[in-house]
């Protein structure tokens, strides 16, 4: 793929979309850690210096992908079948299950979330971080609206805690469910160690359910 130099805003926007689209495609075949700016540049047919005309760093590209992936997940998350009339404990389990299973079905999003604080926010400008954080706030508000329907007893602070814990646990738990070959061999060699392997979806579901049940306990009799 070869490009002529972008000479207007429309062409520059097209270059940005092409770079983002290619980076997104690459994440379907490799991890966030393995995606390099050199390989991205090669695949889009631009010199690395030219890619940096559109994005200040590899991390800036990935933050935009994270923003889009987070919003797409929230848009698709369906909690409408969880009636607020069913017992609180059952609602907690249902909401936790929906969140955990839907996240597990989006490995690229989970990989991006797990790299967010430790990698993606480390090599970017203040302006880029501000755009990212503002986009996240929009996504958080959209998710809050969805959570209020099955969990009407909880206030905005409680809902925010559920979202924050869900994202923080994704960041921490996801890498543990992607063990290295050495760890896999260790799990096989020692069943006692293998029994403690952390599985993303079950762990997330249980931890989120406990969080929601705890918050509901402060509002209703469970």
C-alpha cells in the first residue's frame, strides 16, 4: 500500500483511519505488547516518520483503539433482560455474568485495558491523555445508564464503583489468564499449582457479583 502525501484535512483523516484500521487488524493476530510502530508503518506503506505525523507514538494509536473498543463493548452490552423486580442477589449474579462474559468475548479490548495504565498512558502528551480520559468518561456514563436499569437501588457513586472495579480487575486478571509457555508447563507439572490458575471469566463474574451484592446490601435487604 502506497500513499501520496496528504494535502488536506480529508486526506489526513483518511490516513489516520487507515493507520487505526491496520493497527486494529494487527491486534487480531498479535498482542498489544507485540505491536510495533515499525511493523505498523510497514503494513500501511508509510515511513515511520510519516506515521508519526498522524499519531505522536505507538501508544497514541493504541489509546484511540482502546477508546473505540470500550465504547463498542458498552454499546453492545445488553442488560435489558435483567428485570429490577427479581431478587437482588439474582440480579447481582446476572449483571456480573453479563459483564464478565461480554468482556471475555473481546480479548483485544481486555488486552488494551490491561496495558492502559502501565504502558499506553506513558508515552503520550497531555493533550492525548486528555482526549483519552474524556472519551473514557463518556463511555463510563453510557455504561452507568445501562447499569441503573437492573440496579435501581444503587446511586451514581455505587455504579461508578462497579465500573471502576470491573475495569481494574480486567487490567489485573486478564494477563494471568494468558500464561507463558513456562507457566503452562508448570501448571501441568504440578497439579497443585495448576489448580490455582486464574481463569478470567469465572473470576471476574464471582468478584463482580460479590461487589454488587455488597453494594446492594447497604441499600436493601438481600
